[in-house]
C-alpha cells in the first residue's frame, strides 16, 4: 500500500460504506416506503435511461442552455471585468453592488425570465447567463487590477507600444485568474440552467428529475440525479485538466 | 580610469512630489565603460533617480542627457534591471530574453541568434527552454540581465538587482557581472545599499544624503581590472568600506529618524 493508493482506497472504502448504510436504511422501516430504494434498482434505472438513449435529448437540452448562457456570461463578464479593472473610479461605483448581487440567489429572477422569454429554453439560458456572469466578472476585475506593475515597467523600458503591452503582458498575466473564473462560471451556469428546468420546463436534466418525482418513480429520480452529477463531474474534470496545462501562467 | 566621453550627464536634477522632495539639485556623470554605484540610506531617492534616467517617470527640473540627447521617454539605448522578480513566468528563458527584440520587430531568426549568444554570456547554457518557475532566484536575475543586455544598451541601469538573493549568490553574481562588463565593455549605473557590493564592483561610488537626496561625496575605487572577489580579503577593501560607511552612517541615522516619524 503506497502513498498513491492509500487515499484512493479510503475513498472507495467510504463510498462502499455509504452504500451499505443506504441499503440498511432502505430495508429497515425507518422511512416512508420507497424513499430509499435499493442501490441495485437505482443502477438498473440508470442503465435503462442510458442504454435506451432516453437521457441524451434531455442532456443535450441542458448542455445547450448552459453553454449558450455561459457564452453570454463570458462575453459580458470579461468585458465588464476589464473595464472595472482598468478604471478605479468605475470599480468603486460598481464593485459593491456586483458583490452583493453575486451573493444573492439568482433563482429570484426566474419569474421575470419566464415572463419575458416564456417557459422554453431561453429562460433557462438567461438563468445560466446571469449565474455565470458573476464569478467571471469578479475574477476578471481582480486580475486586471492586479497585473504586476513591474511587468508593465519592463514592457515600457523595452519600448513596447500600448497594444503590445496589452497583448503581451496584460493578457498572459490575466489568463489564469480568468480561467479560474470561467471554471466557476461553467459550474454555476449549469446549476442555473438545471434550477430553471426543475421549476418550469418540458425538457432537460432538471425536468426529468422533477417529472420522475411527480410520478413517484423514485429509483428513476435517483438515477437521473446520479447521471446529472456524473455529467457535472466530467465537465469539472475537463476544466481541471485544462487548468493543469496552464500552470506556467501562475505567478 | 575615466575615458573622455560621458554616456550619462545629469545636471541639477530635482524631483518633487506633493509634500516632499525626493531628489534635490543632483549632478554627476557616467563615462563610457565605467561602473558607477550609487549608495544611500533608504528613501534617499536612488531608485527614483534611476527611473528618471530610464525615462519611466518624469523629472521636475534639471537635465538628463544620454550621449547628448535629452531623456524624455524610455529609450532604446537605456536598459534597466529591477530588484523584484521581473521575468515573465509564462515565457521560457529564451523567450524572456527575446522579449525586447520582439517588441522592436526584430525577425525570429535574428532574435534567436542574439538570445543564444546572451545565454552563453550569462552562463545559462542548458536552461534555454525552462520556465522561471524551474529556475533559482540567481538564475532568474541572470535572465533579466540577459534580457536587458541583448538590446545592446549604451547604459545599463541596475536597481539593487541582487538585493533579494543570499550573500554567497550575490558575491558570485557580482563576479559574473564584472566578467560580463569587462567582456563587452558595458557602461553600468548600479544602485545598492550594500557597501561591500559597491566596493567590489565599482570604479566610483556616489554617496547620497538622506531625503531630499543630494550627492554627499564620491569615492574612487582604485582596484585594478580585471577584478575577482578575492579583493574582499584585502586591507584596502576594508578601508574603503569603512570610509564609505563613515559617510553613510550619518545619513542613514537621519533617514532612520525620518522613517520613524
């Protein structure tokens, strides 16, 4: 048992232990019948959802909503972030409201989006966009304001133009914090889209979860939850792999 | 030891900020191939002086000439090296050295060739494709020096470049710097607060007063060139260090009291 495998074994052991507790609680009469179905049933339902292709159209809808929303969040987040980072006066005016609103649950805006965009995917896109905006704008503003002054002096001293200083010094300096903001942004955009689907929708991962709940098909509900979690974990893993490649931008 | 042509001429230079005068009426020259150090207490304006000469900040009054041309902005013939970490962590050693040439539009092949020459000169052979995160502090400063020297500046300004390094690395790098300077005949204006370093490296040491900074005295260092760090064992070395410290001590105490206010 070397250093690499020991944490992994503990993690696997913890999952197995949890599954054991789950089965015990499910088989006992502690909770209402059907709330804790056996793991085997859940796995079976998950397998059916995947092998019949049932989940994929819904997965695609969620991905579409989250991606489109995230694209808006990225564009506006970086633009506003750069403006705020560059101008201390603007920053003083807009930073406090942005920070306060960042901490507010965006779900409170959902009825407004429903009114404006209807119950289809645009309202979920809006949720994703509003959610993803904040980590990106905050990280971008901080990155822009904290570019190392010495690097700017170096650029000036070798005669770099303003454009060159921006592309060759500012942009590489800000890349890692902006990517970190993007990673958070993707996560919360996904959450925003799924939250919208849970409330009012006719398609998507959130929709099939709440629909299973409404028809009291509990194993199917857990299966969809697990599959959603698995998908989100894959997205996060992909972002982590990208970020690891960017180590050399760290300062 | 002083050749005829001054590379840098400073006359009656003053720099004022709201509420305080950093530099007051300072004048001195640096001639071709000379190594001149400026030493002074903290806050005496020596870094400010260097940045004015580099064209990074404006002066309040007085004149600064590089080879007869007034300094208005950053200049191709002035290179500057800072104390803090200044090489870009996202570029390799070679790419960092090429930075200035790249900004000036020099072709890729020509850049690479000049950078390779610099690598040999500063002793970084084998580290061409490493990133700064993989280099020691001393190596990183060598990259910064190479980056400045590859531009072939008339005057190289160095603002406490070895201040963040340990003593042994400092002495070794000082020797390296002397070797490089002698090899290419570089004119250097060097700011430090380390008296041993000033005596080890310079032809002349300019001692500044506490704020507002003026020139208190100039001490000639007449060790022969080429020098090695063996001179630090000599009696003359100790005498010169003592002489400079006597000049400096009074100013340092003043600067110390000003700081406490």
